[in-house]
């Protein structure tokens, strides 16, 4: 009976994604829009068949791990080093300024400081899954703006760890909160050392031995084990599973099997990552959105416009041209999936109430829905020809906007 329920839910989600994806394609819309609408169609808040949201979430977690692992195999450290300034320093600036901006706006609406800081933290983190999927669909992951985006997203994902640990303590500071933060720092240091050791010494030898068998199936299973094992290991240490999978992919990409793994993983990446967008769509309640439309509109405006301006200006400060800076801002102008974790934690700790939780989640979901349309925007001042030229991937040794 359980197997039958699983198959029915799996089938319903796949068919809904197929139908809505086809409609989106016919309307010349990004495929992500169709997948999100498929989640709404089979979600618990609309009439008709309702899929098991817990099952879809489980598949989505696997999908995010596979997606970020595959992205890691396409990221080369030498290329990231060329954008590490804007990635690390710029990422820190963006998160800090966005937290401050969100906190000030929340305070102006009457929230306390704890709630205001939580609000700012929620809108500071962008969606790695959405941004990367859009870059992959457009073939721009290896472009200059693609490399900057990946670097900033990595910094954001890492910063989620202290945010998750520190922000609940703001509501009720205590000695135990400080001890928790110190423990988290110790775990982060352990993770870094273990990652370097495993990534540079153990994984390459393991893949060499498996590849020597000549079995493509065994090589695929070894790769899947590395991706999921790294995700589970980092999650156990209190770090995002997505970060672990991404780091494992980067470690594998430095060896001679990087391209082979990238090719093998493409079908898994595309299939399971779709379940992430379906799971996001299932969270959207149209009735709540209608009731909270004014407040949700303000939230979305803050995220899309405010975040875009901050990211674009910060990128320009590091010497990049306006076209690259605008593209980086557009791709990062949404709220990330890790913010859902923060929001749930804030609700459980009493930092935010039910209404604000619903408002924040609704605003986050709408920003993700809007993201595929936002990245279609072209700066009219540059003209179509120049704008299209900016979108082509740049040579690997390019580290600045050529114009």
C-alpha cells in the first residue's frame, strides 16, 4: 500500500510538471514557472488531487543535493579565485546591508529588534537552486556574471549557519547561546579540515579504483554515494546539506573525472531538481496571498528591487561594468530556500508570530515565482545587440567586464 501511494504521488507530480512545463514552453515562459505552477496544482491548497507534501519535500532535498553537486563539478577553483573579491567581500557586504535594510523596514512597521533582524536575515539569502537552474538553462554558468553569482551564493549559504544559530538567541540571550555558537565554529573548522582531506586525498583514489573496473554503473553509484554522503555529513555537523554537496562536487571537479561525472549526473540533476520547484509551489496558498496581498507586495518589492540595487552597486564597486553588475543583481533578487528553515526556526523560538511567518513565506514564494521573469529584463539603455553580447560566456581568463 505504501509503495502504491509513493508511485501515485510520484506519477502525479511528474505529470503535472510535464503539463505545466509544456504550457510554459508554448507561452515562451521559463520552464521553472511551469514547475512552480505544477506544485500549486497538486498542492494541498487547491481543489483536486493533492500530493503528499512530505514525500515531495524528501525528493526535493535529494534534488537540491544532486543539483548543487553537479554545479560543483562545473566550478573550477582557478576561475573562482578571479572573482573571490566580489564573491567573498561583496557577499558579506550584501548580506550585512540587506539584513540592515530589512531590519529598518520591519522596525518602521512596528516590529521589535529581534523580529526586525530576523526579517532582514530572511530576505538576505538568495536561492542557490533557482539562480543556478536559470543559469544552466541559459548556458551562462561559466560566464563572468555566472561565476560571480556562484561565488556570492556560496558565501550566503555558509553564512546561513551562524544565522541559524545566533538569531534565535537574540530573543532570549543566555550563556548557552554563546556556547552553541562556539560549538558551531568548532564544527565548521572540523568540516573544513575534513573536506580538504577527503576531497584531495580520499575521493580521487576511490574514483580511480572504481574507474579501473571499467563499470559505468559502479562509477555512477560511487558518484552518487559521494554526493549524498557529503550532504548528510555536513548536515550532521549543522551545515546546509546543499553546501556539503556543492563542496564535494568542487573536490571531484579538480580530478580527471570531472567532465565524465558532469555528463553522468545531468539526468539526475534535471529530474530531482524539478521536485524542489514543485515542493515550493505546494507551499503557496492562493487564499493567504490574496488576504495578505498589500503586505506581501511590499515584501516582494523590498526583495526584488532592494536586493537588486544593493547587489548591482556592490558589484560595480569591485570594478565590474554595468551590464555584468545588473545581471548579477537580477539573478540574486529573490529569497532562498534556506530562508524557509530560518523562518520555521524563528516561529518555533517565538521570534516571529504566525501572521508574520505566513507573510514572510508568502513573500519569499512570490519572489521565487517572479525570479524567472526578473532575469528576462534587459537594460534598455544598452540596446538589444549589446545586451545579448553581454550574455555570452566569457573566456576562462576573463576577470572583468570587457567593456
